[in-house]
C-alpha cells in the first residue's frame, strides 16, 4: 500500500460517505466523513487485493500511469465510504427510536 493509493481511497471514501449521509440515515458531516474515510480505505484495499492491481507507487516507478489502479481505488473508496456510512447511520437511527 502506497501513500497515493491511500489518499485516493480516503478522499473517495469521504465523498461517498457524505453522499450517503444525505439520506435520512445521515450522522452529520463530520461523522459521515470519518465513516466514509474508514470505509473507503477498507473496501479500497480489499478491492485492490481481489483485482490484483499494482500500487500506484509501483506504476510510478515503472514510468507508467496505472489507470485501472486509480479507477479501482476511486470506485472501492467511494462505494466503501457510502456503504459504511449508510450502515452506521442506519444502526444509529434504529438505536435512537427505542
């Protein structure tokens, strides 16, 4: 895992978390961002390992721009951020109604 991949996953996760937080399960911008960043890194790393994408640092060292690795990080980060934020918000909303 290199720093560029991690940064892309965190940013994508924050965006995904805040988009998911627009629903009624939103937890506020700060918690949406934190949950999104965590979910983005988690799913982004899982997706990178499943697809076998080389890290962005390896691609940079080889002198190439690895578009599939960037796309995988963006999609995995955004989806992971959205899912974790929605699940956490859903659980929080259910706990408050009881």
